[in-house]
């Protein structure tokens, strides 16, 4: 049976009606609305010959058993940011469900290998600031030792919120048992950026997720009176930071897919009548190539020291967080490329700037690939997030093709 893309769109509309308000989607992980979304999903499984359970980290697993235990895994996430869009995450779950329905019918309920669909718990990290929660527990890269004491805005601790959803924080590592037999992982997601739209393409093949270097950079100068301090003797920490903010742009532009952002600047004392004595900034750099990322980082470091010296300041760096670039499976990239080409006539390969659950899965060595569909105006994490109906339809058809190619590969 060919997949029915209109059924996917109507499922998504149903979910939106159930879990969004006038400001957008409100499926924040560990909230009642999120649980409602998951209950809705379980309702959709009625009549399918599948087993469903939640693992130790709250990931939702739907399994269609096959002749072989080895499993093709499809997945994404139903949780959203507050005031989120109607497609981020749930498109991949709804499309995965449709592929599952198609396989059930085609193989009379018993495919040659096992097919699984996962809805990862708390991909967004919107409430506690810990993204990829469920998939990192699955991958064994979770950081619960430091995360357990995280609080939300109302002072609720992460472990309390999890307990209310039936998840014991001590045990989330047990989600690793779900890795057993997982032979490939596929994820469909909206692009959340403008690349495909600018190229007038409905679909893209994701090469991997960019590595991230995230640092706090502080320039130290000398606070001084803004009226009495001559320009020639100032040690202005903001001036040094400002030079760096401009310099990271040519540093990133040397590489086609690299990005660099200074997203936060705080000045001290931060008053209109004082030269800035201390300036705290942040830098976030991303690229798919580990060497490009390393060279961007060392260039930024050298530039910051140069500018600090020029302004009579000093600078210090501390790493906030980093993750290495994660490349997807070359074979699955080929399958995805074929599926996109057969559906849209043309394909394009691109890295993902945002992180996704697929990155955690790929880290475990399970062959993984993602497919992107175009986002209108590159908007996401916003109620205005949208994708043309014709592109959504193409995405479902192409994703089904990718799943079939992968199933065939795993079946031999
Ligand atoms: Zn997402």
C-alpha cells in the first residue's frame, strides 16, 4: 500500500487542535499537554498489530514485530517548545506512523524485519534546559548526575517532574536496552532554516549534525569616568569585545557551512557614565568538519588576544559546552539521496545546524540518516512555522521510499 500523505497532514492537524492554543503548540515535555499528545498517539495505534511501551527514560516505543529481530527504527519527537510550531518533531512521528501502517498492510502484519517507531522524550529541553534528554539516555551519553538538580522556572526540580510522568531519574540509563537489535535509524524533520527554500527545493538529505563549540569570553579592562578619561588612555573592555564580534564573521565565512554567533554581551558597571571595565560575552561556533571547527576556534582565540592587547585589556575563555560533529551513514545518505531524487526529481545534501535526536543515535554507531523538508521563511520554534502542503506530501512519500530501501538492505 502506498502511504497516504493526506492522512499524515490530517493527523498533524488533529494534534494541533488538541495541543495548541492561539500562541502555538504547547507540548512542553513532562507537561499535561505533552502527556495528552502521547495519549493521542497511542490512540492512533488501535487496530495495528503493534506492541507499545515507554522505556526507562520516558521514550515511547511502538514495535511491529517481524520475522527477524533486527530492527529498522523510525523516530522523532512529539514535544515542542512553548508557543512552538505544528511540525517541529511531530511531522517525523506522524510520517513514521504512516510508514508503519503501510508496512503492516504490505506484509500482512509481519514484515521480514522488525519495524520500530520511537517518540523521544524531551528533545527540546524547553523546561529544564537539557535537550535530547531521552535519546541521550538511549545512547548512554546522558548527564543525569548534573541534570537531576535542574529547576524549571517555577522551581520544580527535574527529578520531581519526571516522577510525575512515571520516570525514575536513577534508572534512565536503562533505556540503553532499546539499542538492542537496532540496525538503522531514520528521521524526517523540517529544516528549520532557509537553505532549501532559497534553492527552491522541497527536500534535502542531511549529512550530519554540526559540531558545536560554545564558550564564555570575558574581557577585562579598567572602569573609568566617561568625562575625565582621555580616549588615548582608556582600557575599554567593550571595545575589544566589539572588535571580536565583527571578526568572527570573516572567520566563519571562510567555510561554506560554518556559523559563528556572539549572542550575549554584558557590560560592567554598565552605566552611561563609565568606560566598560569588564565585558562578558558568549561565542557559539558550528561546523560539520572537526578540523574546520578547531581552526575557527583557534583563530577566534588569537583574534580575541590581539584585540584585548590593542585595547589595553586582557581576555579569558571558558568552555560552556561542546559536541563533536556527527556524520550520518554514507550508505543511508545514498538511499536518502535516491529517495529524494525519485520523489522530487532533484536532491541536495546539507548539514544540520540544530542538533537532533538522530545525532545521539548516530553516536552509538547505529547507521543513521535524516531527511529535511523545506521550512517556509526558515521559521521554527514559532507558531508561524509552516511548510507547503505539497512539500509535506513529498516528504512523506520520500521518507516512505527511504524506509523501504533501508528495509530491503537490512533484509538481505
Ligand atoms: Zn525538532
